[in-house]
């Protein structure tokens, strides 16, 4: 998989007026709700430190914790599978479906399953995966894909959704009232929940000590998927582990406040193995690598694996809030996507993503697990430069560096620039420049090189 | 006190008046300012673009030029933040102008007069990396005749981001448009900040819009002695 270059993709998205208006309104709302509930907690910074430390500990001891998790989960009656990549994970889920003669599964909203394109893999195996999260359902019905981690259909408005429902699950629906739209999806989904023989979920957390899986959600559809069908398959990225059950105390405070700006999320489901006569009678847990052990090898980059997918960094990002998620061309958009995707799929396949940031640092400021996103971005930019090898930019940067290493050369360069700008400068401003600098002058004037530089003024003082 | 002035490559070339204003303010307060002529660039451009080796070379060069001063001052908070990170030994002696005045020299009133409405844009690096806090605001509040007007979404980025402004020109322009809207809506005649690079972006956007609002570095306001 290769991500198409961000600058052009972003330019395309920026032209979508509806998208920009929706994004601004939605991210503003979530952002200020988040700020309000975070400000309520006197120990927020201590919680962030704790979250970051627990995650760092998990990554340092991942090998033992995974085995501990497998042992505990197996003892509680779960079947644990290990998947090196998306293809292996998909094959495992498809096989389980086949063994149970299942051709339809109900799904909890899950980025991990999107990452491995599980729905497509299942479709090839003759199994229909039904998304049950309201927004995910909308996207699935329309063959569209998510543009926000938390609000996947942030780029859609309610009239569009009404029209879509009229074409698909609710022929004849005329109202675009949110309650009516929700009711239409409810009627459609209830039927699927009740007949489903198999549910598929991702996970927010897995507890090594107990083998417990945890899903945090708002709508309750997730709980339907994880409790009604007799067979349940949960796919866990290996970085989702927490050492102890008590660690949830930290993360169940950090996540909802950062994510939806709520003190507590409406539904937190936890399950440990199987319980006779209650809930699914067969539980499979797939532990997924898919590039994560490679990320783990990079000392600077590995902190991206701390991410709890709260999406707070998206909502404060000056880039994301203008372009939306599709411009990033990956399942993980925004600042976290810019540092995680290139590491998961290889920098050569997503080399423009680390540059899709102004380095403003707003993401780092809100991240509940203190991922130093700007630092990782710089680290990945250096890798992108290395991977690209010889290039015009590299040569230019070398020459610029060499010029800066001598005041004499720098002074000469100032003089050359002053002469070179003559055809473009008027009244101390440059209004048009040739490519690649035309990128600047498309929306901005450029201050011209001064007649007298500071250094010559100082020298003549 | 003998203060070394790091005027920055951008300031030296495009905004000499900012550097001159720093000299004016500090000399007015009775300090000796020295401009070491060997200086060029701190290496931030290279560090932010993925060339850490070149960046480190330039930071080392900076250290050898400024190592002997009691204090180093620069009108660019992002350069200060960059130097502090890569030259930890020098870090306690390197200041952005407002930090030097308020925190090191304990001055909040520099005897300036600027009878205009001014909006202050806290740049991302001054806010989150260099952490100058409210030092610029304390100085502005003591400028005679100056009316400080609130700026909507003040803490949001202006969209500059170094090479981002050219590499991702469309996105950078979209972010800038919102910043310029907010500045124009504030009713200010001037927008000020403590980073020449952000002022290059904001000023360039404001000039292009011809709305009659100008971008001006904090140092130039502090140097002004205009009467109403
Ligand atoms: S990087 Fe941090 S802020 Fe962004 S989604 Fe992950 S945990 Fe949340």
C-alpha cells in the first residue's frame, strides 16, 4: 500500500466547502468540551504522566506481557491466535466464520480492523460484515471511508444521510431529523443483532494480568455485538495491552475526557474468557502485529504505539481541521496518522505524511499519553530524506548549510538575492515568484530583501 | 551587562528594522549590545526539514560565536527554543527579547509609546516550546497609548511551519486565511508577535488582502516613541 502525496490530496479536500464547515464546527465543539472537562481535574498532568509511563512500561516488556495475556485468557476459556499481518488475521477470522457456517457478522467500530481491511477480506470469503456504529454504518452503506477517528462521518450532513437511507435501509424515509435517522438505523440493526451468529470487535485495552478485553463506546451497539452472538472474535493490536486491571483506572479517565469530552463514556464493556449460559460461548482473540514490532525497534518512533486513539490531536490540529482525514490517505488521520502510518507501512510508502504538519505542537499539548508528536515528525522527516537519497532538495539544503557556515558566504548570498529579486520586487514586496516559490506567493506577498541588511547597518554605525 | 544579539538569518536579510529596534530598546535601558559579525543561522531550518546533521553543525557554530556572552538575545522565539534544545549548556543564557526584559532584567515598562490598537498573536513556538508566557503582554500593557485588543483563537497556528508554507502551500494558505480573518475582525491596526517567521506569513497575508492592517514585531513597538 502506498499513500498518495498529501499536498495534492489536501488541496482537493480544501475545495470542499461542506467538509470545511462541518469540520470546523465539529472540531470546535469537541475541542472546547475536552478543554472544559480536562480543566476540572486537578491531577490531569499526573494522569498524563501515569498514562505515558504505563505505556512505556508495556512497550518495554511487551514480550512477557503478551505471553501473560495469552495464558490468562486461555485459562478463562478464550482461544488466542497470533497474526503477523493483516492477511493472517483476516484468514483466521474467515476460518472461524467458515467453521460456524456463518455468512454475516456484526461488527463493533474498530480502527484495527479497518487497518487490515478486514471487511474486504471477509467479503472475499463470502462473509458480509455489518458495521453497527451509526457513523460507520453510514459510510459502509455509501462505500465511503472514515475521515475522523471518533466521528467517522464528520464530512457528511443529515440531508445526505437521509437520502442515503432512503436509497438503502429505509425506503420512503422523508425526515432528516437526527432522532428519525437514528430510529431508522436502529430498526435495521436490531434485526441484524438478533440473527447474528458471530460478532467481531477490536479492543481499546487488553489486560495481561487477567486476559480481559475492554471496549469503550458511546452508542451501545458494541455491547450488542459482544454479548448477543454465540461466537465473538476480538482483534487486538499487540500494543493495546495494559499490565494490570488497576491500570484501567488511569485510562478510563484519560480516554473519555480526551475523546468525546465526557467525564465518562456511556458504555464500557469488559469480558474475560467465556461464562457458561451468559454471553458468547466461544471467544477468539487475535493478537495482531502488522508492523508494530518494527515500530517498536525505533527508539524515538515507538512512542506512537502509546496512542489510545482518543482523537484529541486531530481536533486541535491546524492542518487536520482544514483538510479533514481523507487527505492523509490512511486509516489513521491527523497528527497521529502522520507519525504512525509511515512507521507501520514504511516511510517510502508515506513519505509526505511527516511533512503534513506546521510543528505547532498543539497535538503534544493535548495528547493524554504525552506522545511528543513534533519530535517524532522531525525524526521521520530525517528518515524520509535518507530514504529519498539524492534529490534537488537535499542538494539545495546542503548548499544552504554550507553558505550558513561562513558569514562571508552568507553576506554574498544576501547580495545575490537582492539582485535576483529585482524583476519581482516592488515597494519592498514581492508579489509573484516562479515555482517552487510560487507556492508562497499564491496567497501571500513576500517581504523583499532589505536594501541595507542588519549587518551592514551595524558595520556602518 | 554585555548582551550578544542574534538577529537571525531572516531578520538580518528581510527585517533589519527589527534588529535595530532591539538595539534601540536595550541601549535605552543602558545595556551594551554587541552584534558578533560571524553569526548567520541557528540551524532551525535544517532541523525542521529533516537535516539534523547540518542543523547540529550550525548550532555548534552558534555556540562558539555566542559562548562568551553574559546573555544572548534574539527577536525570534523559535530560534531561541531550537538553540536551547540543542545547546543545553548555553540554554540558561539565551533569551527571546521579552523574556530577557521581563524575566532576566525585570523591566516591564521600556518607555515606549505607540498610540494604536494592537492584537497579539502568541506564536506556537513562543507558547509551547520557548514558553515565554505572558512576558510580551506585560510589556505591551505598559506601552503608552497602546490599546491591546483580544484576538479570536489567538493560540491557533498561523500556518507558517517553515518549508510547510511552500510544500503544503494550499493548506498553509487556508490556515492563514482564518488567522487574517480573526486579525481583521479584532479591529486592530497592527498584529504583533515575537517570531519574525510567523510575521512574514501573517504580514504577507495581510498585505495581499490590502485590509490596511499591518504585522509588526514586538521589538518595533517597544522601540517606538510616537506621540498621539
Ligand atoms: S496521539 Fe495522543 S492525542 Fe492523538 S489520538 Fe493518540 S492518544 Fe489521542
